[in-house]
C-alpha cells in the first residue's frame, strides 16, 4: 500500500523533519561552548571540573546508546508523530531546566533526561523513509545529513557569542527553539506510519547490544572494524574535551571555542560535500583513507604541542585531509561484505560509534583531571592529544596491513585483479 504522504503533504512533512533535525542539532551545538563554564560554577578546581564534565558527557552518551533503539521501536509501534513530538518537548523542557540548575546533582539528573530525548534522530530518519519513495530516499537522507551539519556549524558559534554575555542564555535560546519547533509540529505534522504497517514492541528489537553481539559474524571486514573503532574513539575524545582543554590551557572564552568549532564544521562540509569526489580521483579510496589517517595522527601531536591558541586554528586548516578519510573508510568497509551483510555491518559500526560517545568523554576528562593544574607551556598538558595520536597511528597501521593483504589476494586471484582494474 502506498503512503498517502507521498502526495500533497509530503513537502510540508519533509520540511518539518529537516527543521527538526536542524533545530535539535543547533540546540545541542549552542550549549557545547558554555557547558564547561556552567559546570565550573559548581566546582572548586580544574580537576573537579574535568571529572564532573566527563561524567555528565558520558551520562548523555549512555542515555543516547540505550534510548535510540527504544525510541525507534516505540515509533514502529505507536507511530512516528507522538514519539517525535514527545522527544522534542522533553528536550526543550530539559534545556530550560539546564538554564536554571543550581547544583551538580540537578545537572546530572537533567542530562539523563536530555540524553534520552535527544535520541530522536533515529525516529526522524524513519519518518523520512516513510514519506519518501524508495527511489528518492538517498536524496532525502542526504538532506537530513545537510540539516545535521548546518546545525552543528552554526550552533557552537551562536552559543559562544551568547555565552559571552551570559553563560545560561544559550540554554534559554535552545529551549525556546525546541518549544517553537514542538508547537509547529503539533499543529502541522501528520502521522507518517499507517496503523496497518506498525509492528509490536519487543525488548529484542530495542536491545542496543544486538549489533555488537553480531560483530563476530562479519566476514570480509577483518581489521577494518578495529580501524573504525580506533578512528572514532579519538574523535569523540577530542569533541567532548576540546572546550575544556582550550579553556584550561589557553584561557579561551565561549566565543573563541564557538568560532573554532564553526571552522571545523565548515571545513568538514567543504571537504566531504565539495572536495571528496576530486580527492578520491586523485588518491583512490585506500590511499585517501591512509593519508587522512596519517594526517589526523600528525594533527593530534601538533594540538598537544601547541602552547599558543592561534596554532590550533592553523592545525585545523592543515588537517583537512582527515575529514575525507572517514567516508572513504566507510565505503571500503561497505564493499568488503556481501549484500546480505550490509545491514549487520552498518549496525555494528553504529554500535561502535555509540560506545565511543560513552567512553570518549571519560577517557579525555580523566586525563585532563590529572594535568589540568599544570601551566599551559608544560608539554604534559597535551597528553590527551598524544593518546589520540597513538590511537590514530595504530588505526593507520592496521588499515595499511589490511590493504596489503587485499593486494596479495588480488595478485593471487586473476579474476579479482581483473575485476578491480575494470572498476
């Protein structure tokens, strides 16, 4: 049965979903530059600040890990509209409570709620699939990715500017955007999943560990699963510790961090959206993945050695090739398995990504808690980034060994080599 939303209401529904993803990501981005400053109001030392920041960030990640499949399964049972609206309303309310929090315990409880309600991206993806014909879903998911990226580009820089005036103001603004979005959806958004297509809720379908339990069944991926894990873990260590680190070492304000994160977002969009095809033609997938991994490892070392804030901007710009490595690596992983294992492979990669969201903050802030008392010129302040560099270098070594093994197999099998040359 065709979905009635493929017709006249599709454009309005698609606009709402894109706006939802953009505003959700904008709201999350708004609070990134100011969250450590807010936590710092309730702590007495850099060490204590780092410990609490890591705990709160990890709590948010744990709730995302467990609630993403639960919300998806609930939307399959009760429809996309009620789950999506409930998530948006809950996120808006939690942001307002953030703005008025008076203790660390209050912040901890709020992060539990906000982490669960911010897991609505899986429901937004399902809604887009519902309202988009199969032949146009690639374009639809591309639009969702663009909305996600734009929210992350503008969120931190706006949050940083607002935070220069009042550290709690970005939370009020983000909460207000969420409530406006909820009101718009309440009056405009139709249900996308007809009752006859709904599935019963089951704990098995909502189990976030199911993809991880199947990792051992993957064939043809080999070391690439480890490469992916060693790539995303440093990224989340960096993302969740960046603001705290630059505040401790360089005395950066929310405005400084907002601009730096804005630069990262713009560079990511330019490389992945505009230069990726050209870079693939110049390097090829395997060489681009290796070059990007090597560039990332060198950049982490440079971040750790920098004793002046302006050097961080130079390294961000010089490290543009690392933004192209992720998509190239994911394409290689996807082609390493057969058509019947694609879902299992992508689910496993997403599960690894979710775990990195949890452990990245804990690792990064634990290191910062041990070195945060040191002067900014002490090389040990960069220990966080030296660890990231080591993980990235190990990823490069594993990927290189894997690709060498593939070349040996192609040389030994004329059919494989002929197929590769034709492609």
